[in-house]
């Protein structure tokens, strides 16, 4: 992830998900107004990807825990290069460029871990995420409660996500924070996404149960789904 | 379409359009609330696809005619795996799992027929659908009148759909129920879609006229467009 | 671009962006109402593409300058055949079919020029557009002021567009007309887009500065980005 392009704003890339990390030390005031951010910051950290929203938001969640930055905005393009899901645009704000640069670096590194429970084949993908203690990236993007356990369950094509969601809530005593589908809560991606909270053991158990069902259902549509990074849940 | 994955919820797959059919016998109450369905059902049937909305909705229309189920929700992701159109998520509701399972089975089978007038090449696709007697899937998704003839005319890229639509309404005495385009009525797909009703002969004639023009226009952009299943109109 | 398909409505194709140009001499009244156009026209010219919105709108801008037509509607599907951006559907209106046909011909031809500053690699694309004197296509699509210099700066994945935008506004004294991103102003494309106006020299300088940064950042994600047509800015 070294600077390969001799541009001050460049922090690094992670080939997983076609991810790039950038910083702006002193953002132009006219641009800042046009971006309609809720808070003004001197320095912005920017992480973008063609493939992956959950992995990048979970990675950014670790970054805000580890740095003196805030999540300014999270947007989800309909992307994945022809796949069923989202890409991402995550913007960190801080008063010092070294802070936002560090947040971007942490995010680029954490993406290796958070892609661990993304399983894909030619027919689609499933994704699972889990944290024992959510921070503000999960709060902004998913409505998670800061400091509590949080889980994310995704299936694409969306039909698989419905059954994964049902499996998850039956497997353990968890709270449903939200449900997103092609017609609402997604950017018209072909996914059903469930957001859950609860005791950390229960959330983890719900996520694991959904994973087992999701892998088998997606596998019935094509090859056995595989992850590009080691599972972390 | 046999159960290849040893999951109770699995009904079958149809490789055409990457289609999967699933059931939930007793849907979790918390999930049901999060899904914000207008009616509550004990059992859900779920059909999802990466490629195809029209074919799956027309197939589901036959399924509701043939079974004791209702259409609960139809959502259209922007998908087709890099193509110009939609995928689909169709949810059936019923009081008995055998009813919704049967609806899913009928849909999976009918998709072979309803892909018959989807013609594609490397530049895009056109799609035609026709029924002499629309049921509630066409009503929910397209505003069709139940029991009357209904026709669907799709061209992607959208420009082709405009000329197909004009050709259709000039070819026979039909009523325009609706018009969908990238900016409204689609999930930002690259399609123009016309929904028509009228006497069955007129609707069929309008659809056939649009098909001939659409095939030639799409063919001018690349190879001669082909259908993967036999034409049924 | 000769008529290869023996349909009256066919004007021509441009393989760049999978672009097709069509006309309807006397549009059906029922269709016209369903399309909900703000003004009624006897003749419509239609340009559609799978890949490219900026290039086609800039080309259409030259077409309205050169012909007795008006821009009736511009819509942006989320397309590019698996890429990060938009396709397009542009509709011209006129009282005479020869006028709209001429507008479509000019657009098809100008697209060769306006793709000149679209640079792409396997990770995404950047796009720059510039005109010394904007016309009504830029006004309708981008909020440009007719008769003034206008510039367009696009980066996909969106993160690159943020830094390109910041670079542009710092490089010269320009006005920001608008900012579009995956969550607003785009059709959920993976792009950040900046619209600028000002003195022609300043707009051109801002665009060129953004291009240099954008090419290097996109190049850090993969191969060196290339344009399929000669640069015109």
C-alpha cells in the first residue's frame, strides 16, 4: 500500500474490492458547501471501492475507534462490477490531516479481515459481519447502537437474503434493527440485508446460522461459494 | 429442479436468469414486521433472480392463478449481471406452506416459457410479454386490470424502447397503462417499458409489431438478437 | 452510420458507448402523454447509449446549437455494462422530422470527440468535459448557464472524484454549480461529479488540473488509464 502515484492526496490501495484511500489536508470551502456535509472539517479522509460496502463500513468502524476522526458521510453506489451488490464511498473528517490519514490506513488494512465472510460464486454472494462493540460507522450506516454488539446478514440474489434473515432471527434472541431490500434501504442492489443487535453471543450465533444456510442456498445456484480472505466470525 | 442443497426452505432453481425458489413455512414475526408487508402471512414463497423481472412476474401471474396464494411484494433490483435491465424478488403469501411451495414451483417452471420473447445481443435486449387474462402479479407490478388482456414491451438500451412503444400503440387499438424509463418507474435500468391493455387480439398485435421493430433496431447495434427459449407470442 | 436495418425510425449507430440514434416523425399522442414530457412535439429525436452520459450530453449540446430543436428530456440509467457510471437517454423535440434527424446525426458524430477525455482502466474511469459556450443540453442536465463556459469533472470510483473536484476548484477561479455523488444527483453510480462555470480559461484550467490528478489516482488502482478517442481539451 505504498504511494505509487506521487500525489499528495494518495494514501494507498487494497486490491480487494478495488479499494482506494485518499486524504485532503485542507478541503476547499466551496467544494465543502457543495458536498452538503452536516459538519465542517478541515481535513477529509476518503475511502472508495468498486466492490463492497459492508466490509468497508466495518473496517471504517475500527478506524474511528482507533483515531481522532468522525464519520462524515457514507454513500453506497450500486456497483460490484456487474455483481449483485454495492460499492462504497466513506468520508472521514478531522482537524488534522495525520488523523484522517491514519483512519484511511486502518480502513485499508482492516478490509482484508472484513472480507473474510464474503462468499461468492458466479450466481451471487452472501456476506456476514459481526462486531462485539459497534462504533459510529455502523451507527451512521446501519443504525447500530454504539458500544453494543452488531451483526449484518446479506444475501444476493435477494431471495437468499430473506431466508438467511429468517434463519438468523430464529437462531438466537436478537433484535432486528432494520431490513433493506431492492426496493428500499439499498441502492437497488439485488440483496436483502438484515441488521441485528443484542448480546454478543446471540448476535454471533445468529450470524453464523445465517451463514451456513446462505452458503448452501447460493451453492445450489452454482459452484460452492468461496471467500477470498480467511473467515473471521 | 430437485433439492440439491438439503435445506428445508429450498424449492428449486432455474438456470435461466439465475433464478431460485424458496419457502418459509412459519416466518418469524420480528422479520415480518421489519419487511413491512401490507398483509401478514404464515407462509412465504420467495422467487429471486439475477436476470429478469418481466419473465418472472408473468410466471408468478400464472402461479397465483393456479394456487391459493397472493402476491405480497414485488421488487426490482437493478441487475442482469452487467446487462441493461432488472432482476427480481417476488414474495407470495399463503396460510399453508404447501400452497406457497406450489406457487414457487409453478413460477420456476413457467420462467422457461416467459423467457421466450426475450431477445438479446452484446448491445442490449428487448422483451415482450402477453397474456390474454392478467392476474394479480401483473396488477401489483404493472397496474394491469385483472381478467383482461395485458402486454409488456421492453427495449434496452432505452432509446429502442421508445420506438418500440410508439410502434405498438400505432399498430393496434390498445390502452397505455403506463410508461417506465431510466428516470421513473424503473430502478434506473437502461430500459423504456410500455404497459398496455385492450382486446386480446389488439394487445397481441401491438406486442408482435413492437417485437419486429425492436429486433431490427437492436440488431443494428450488434449481432442478430436471439432468444434462449422458444417464442410463445 | 448508414441505415443498416431498414426501419424508418433508424438514423445510425456509433459503436463508441453502444450508441444508437432514432427518430419518430409523428409521435403517437397516447405515448406522448404517458411519457409526461413538459412540452408537446410532433417529431422526436432519440439518442441512447449503454455507456456514457457526459459525452452524449455534450454532443447533444452541439446538436441543439446547430439545429432547430429543443432538448425535451435527459435521463441517466445506471449502466456502463458493469462499469462505474451511467448510460443515457436523450430526447430532442422539433416540429419537423428533418430537424430532429439532423440533431441526432450531429450527436452521433460529436460523440467521437466528446469521448476524448474519458480515460478508463479495469478499476474505473475518469471523465472531463469542457465547452466555452454551454447550450440547453448542459442547462437541462447539469444546470449550466447558456452561453457561458462550462466544465464537467467525473471520477469513478467516487473517491477519486472527490479529490479531482478539490483539485479543480483550487486550480482556478471557478464557480461550483453542483456536486453529484452515489447518494444524490447520480442514479447511484460509483462517481463523484463536479459541475463548474466561470471564465473559459479558468474552467479549462480547472478541468485540465483535475484530469492530471485523476489519471494518476486511477492509474494507482490498475493499468495506466487510456482514452479511446483523441483528447479534445
